[in-house]
C-alpha cells in the first residue's frame, strides 16, 4: 500500500486554490490512485432545460451549464487535479456515444460503457472490478459529474485529505459530507456517529430523501448532506458489495475478459439482461454504514444539479451575468406564474 502523496502545498498550492491543474513542472505521480467519474445517467429531470440550452435531448452531463465546458469536461478536470489522467475511468452509457466522444475521444481505454442505465451500483461495481484487475492496491475516488462547488481549490484539498484517510483505513470508505443550511428533502443525508476528529466522523446511518420532519431533525442534530463523493481501497468497496449484492459481482466477474472492444471496455447487452436496477447508496452503502467515515467539507458551497430550479438558483448565487438560455428559462417561469425558488445549498 502506498503512502499518501505530498502535500498540495508542495505541488503548486496556488494552482489548486484557483481550481487549475498544476503545470508539468509541478505535477506529481500518484501511484495506486484511481478515479471513477460517473457520467452514465439519463438526465430525465433536466431534459426540458437541456433541450433549451443545446436543442436536443442529451443528458445534463454533456451540456455547458456553467461556462463553455460541459459538466463532464469540468468533472474530468476536477479529477485530474488529484489523480493521474490515465488512471481516471469514465462510467458511461452506450446510447450517449455521440455526446461523450466530444469530451473523451482521446481516452478510449478509460471509457467503461454500459448498454443502458441500471442505476448507480452496476456502473460503479463493474468499473471497480476493472480497476482491481489493473491494480490490486488501488485507492479509488468515486466522483459524480453533476455537481457544482463554489471553490474548486478547496474541494481538491478535501479530496486530498480523503485519499490520505482512505490510505490508513483499507477496509473502510470515506464519504465527503456537506454541511446543510436547510432541511432539504431531495438530498441524501448522513447521520453522524462518534467523532474521529473535528472534521471526520463515523457514520451511524443514511437517510435518502427523508420527509420534512426527519430532515428538520437531521439538520438540528448535525447531520451532513451526502455528496456521494467517496474514496476507499478498491477491496474495501468490493467487500461491501460482496456482502450486499454477491450475485451481481459474480455475474460481472465472469464477463470481464470479453468486454474490450475498439479500445473501450464495453459491457454486453446480454449481461445487462440479468441486471436489475440497483442503487449504490441504498443497497450497498446503507447496510455497511458502520464501517464508513465521513469527512466534512468546509467553506464550500455545494449543489447537486438535480433539477432545473436548482441549476438556475446556482447560477443566480454566482452573482455573474446569466447566460441567454437561463434568462429565457427564468422569463418562461415567470410568464407561467411560477417564480423560481431559491433552492437549498450546502455551505460547510
């Protein structure tokens, strides 16, 4: 098992704080450090908004919601600040090929393509098995690409801390938790247990999209929002899966050798005929909650871009000029007699 990398202060702290990748002179090799960028969702809830932005039904991860780059391109850059570019795999869906090639055309061997979306667990587990085949000592970060962070540099420092903690806890997984400022009922919550230090806590249990009275109690008792960013040893992830969904792992392991086509890792259609929709949070993390720890994000505003109103409220909070499509969306909402609510955000 490798030791933790050098402190970001030794690898260009100014670059990290600006949210930029360190230049070649400052770059550091991270042996055994891997990343999985989740980009296989269908983006149904944002379809009306993404159609307004780009004129078709592509999922949100392939849309430029903030600036000129897509959420996928931003997530790739975010991952490359902490992980070697060749050690980042992208969990994708085959039907989205015309969209993802624009951002990932240069890295076919890093694309893990499922035939259709079956929830978060199959995409994550197949990719973890692929990483385990390549590197049994891998420490892996799972990174959704539909998130917004107000300070990319501080997020990078938090991810560095999570890698360091995961390196000392090979059988556990570190979750990044955002400190809530409202009883949000559309987010997952982490109910914290015993304190490890002022930023790190054991996990007592999870609450996925709780009713309002439960969310209010969780807010009052110091629980955190689950960002679904997590870091752990590959065997730690797979041990949890073996306890929760052993059949799914067995099916995937039997198919690993025949999954490479044209440089990509392609999961066969016939294999997914046997796969039921499976949620990683509910069906794998929740049963293993007692072996998890959560690291609290600090001084970072976090948004899960799950619905159009949250996207617009995030843009409004940035105090910058709204893009034309956002002004059109806002005007249409007002014309329809529905004001855009100020969606909850996390400020840790």
